[in-house]
C-alpha cells in the first residue's frame, strides 16, 4: 500500500521535499501544470501544493481523494476556499517565510526613490554625468514611516526602517496576540488610533495587506489625499489594493511610489506589460519579485514540508478555512477515562436526542493512565435528563455545560 500522494503544481526545491520520505509520502513535482490542467490531473492525489497556480472549484470537485491544499506562501487568494470548505478539504498556507525578502525589497524601493538610483544608473549607462542633479535627495533618517498592515512582513519592514533611524507608526488593534504586541514594543512602533491619524503626518506609507474584498481599492483618492504632496507610497502586497486611476492623479501632483505589484500584471514570467502607472516617471517599479530570493524560496519550501508533515501526522497547522470561533449554543464538557468507546457512547446519546455536534475536541491529561476531556459544541442545548444519562455512562467522570452564543443562562 502506497503512502499519501501529493501533487506539486509549482516548482519547489526537490531536495528539501525529500524530508517527506519519512512520512511515506509519494510526490510528483509538475511545475508546468496550469489552472486548466489541474481538474484532469488531481484525481488520484491526496494533497495539492501550489504557489501562484489558481485552484478552482472544478479542481476541488475533481479531487475525489483530495484532503488538503497547501499554498506555498502567505496569501490564499488563488484558491477557492469556499469550494474547499464545502468539500471538507483543508486549505493551509505558509505564512512569514518570505517576510524578510519582501521587507528587503520594500526598503530597497524606498532608497531607490529617495536617491533616484534607477535614474542614476540609466544616465551612467548613457554616458551622462550629472552629480548636481542627483545630489538633491532628502534622506530618510528621521522621516515617519506609516505601515498599513502590521503582519509578519510589516514587522520586518519596521525593524529595518528603525535601523535607518525612521519613526515607524501603525494602527492600534486590540485583537493582536501578545507575541505581536511584544514585537511592537521591542521594535518601538508608535500606534495611531485610526487610518486618518496614521496618514496625517506620514512621509512614507508602506502597504502590507492581503488581497481581500475588504482591501480592494483601499488606497483610493481619499487615502492619497491625506498624504503630503511629495510623500512616498510603497506597495509590495497586491496590486488590487490600489485604485490606479486615483494613484495616477496623485503621481501627476507629485506623489512618488515604489511598486512591486500592479493591477492586471501578467501571470506568466515573461511577456509584455503596458501600464500607465509602471511607466510614470515618479514610479520605481519591480516585477512582483518581493518574495523571490533564494533564501526565501528555501525557507518557503521548508515551511511547506513542515505544513504537510504536520497534516500527515494528524495535527494540521496554518489552516485558513476552519471556523475559528466557537459555534453552537452550548459547549458540552465531558471528563472521562481514556477508554475505547467512551466518546462513541456520548455521541450515540446526542444522536438519539437529535442534538447536532458542530465542533469537537478531545485531549488527554498527562500521565500513563490519565483522564481525558472532550469539549463538544452543540447545535441545541441538552436537557438535564440527558446530562444525567451522560454522567451515568461507563468511564464518564463528569459532565457539564457551558453556554455559548445563544443561551447565556446558567447550566442546569
């Protein structure tokens, strides 16, 4: 019997993939595959790994054995996560592995704009010496950098900007985890209360948000109007977050921009690209290469392998299409001996009472003969008689109910 079969539809370091041999995985690396090829190829595979290749609902529906999809990168906008959720297919990503590479390019674009490096190079190659013209840079020390999107990339940008002596500001968010809050404090990032406050005194704005309906066109005329005329806009996230018509107006008025991404950019690695924004003299542009360093690619490959191994070992990580918040109206807590059939008997009782299980987790306590506790989120609240029946089942130690979203009164 062969192990799980995994299709890699984009190029990854084959040597690093050999770490999957220990899991008994059989993999096929086929970077030539395009989105339209996947429905006819995915049928015999348990897992699919992509980078930029689009994974459509048709591909997911054709994956009769498909259990998981891994995006070898941070975003998952090229994967139909709705179709995956409908089919019960895990969608995982590999966040943070290319953060340093993108941050390096972001600072590179900033320096290139301030010191006019591309124009310097072009004139030298044309035999032109113009030291006077290129000695008029502002410098970035002491300037205020506003970061929109303080994820792993935004934090790496902030670290590097502080090393250049810049003041770094981001928006305050109370729902950030303690590890992120700690990094914010250690880097010395100032926090503004809202976006208008963030932009009001920004010399440079760097955008690091995912491609999402909520972020589409967020850098619009109103956003740009809050910036000083000679401010610098940096975008190394997604082209779709910028309203390019509004950006052209701002560029004509004196705004400068460093852009690694553009609306309607080619999907192929080579081709033609006619963009008024990319051609604008106030723009320094690159070819969507933010994550494309050898260091980043090796790190992403390692992260992809780690994500696949975790799934194959029964502990999925970085899953983006699982419900993260507790559901149902009550959480049933069952403490029990770790014995065969205990939870099966609990579930039989719930089924007999027509109570649906929406989420469930069972964990063991430490020790050779430790107990276990199951937390079971229910679609309806159990009556006291059912709780008594559950408490009387063999090997059940204790039963309790915690109200959740719909019924906050005390449990019986």
